[in-house]
């Protein structure tokens, strides 16, 4: 009987942790694609579902650089 209760509890605890890693992977992937010039700043902001009201490309680049710098392990990485 204990095993029947243990399985749903463990399953419930593991699903949110997977969702976090999936989202983190998508953010890192989008930032990397932006850095490799596969995506423009405005497209990357749209893919990341960020709230950005501006239309200027240079302002969008600065916004995305600041956002992506949070997810890079090395502070010396320049986007």
C-alpha cells in the first residue's frame, strides 16, 4: 500500500523539475542562436515570450543582451 502512495508523490515531484529544465534549455538555445546571428533580436524576444514594447532594433538588442547575460555562466561572454 505504501508503494501505491509513493509512486504518485514521486511522479508529482519530478514533473515540475523537468518543466524547469526544458524552459531553461529553450532560453539557452534561443540566446545561443541569437549570438550566432541565426535569429534577430526581435525574433528572439518573441520566441522567449518576453514583454517588450519597443520597436527599435538596437534597443531590442540591448534588452536581449541583458536578459541572456543572466543565463550565461561566464560573465565575460559578450553577445
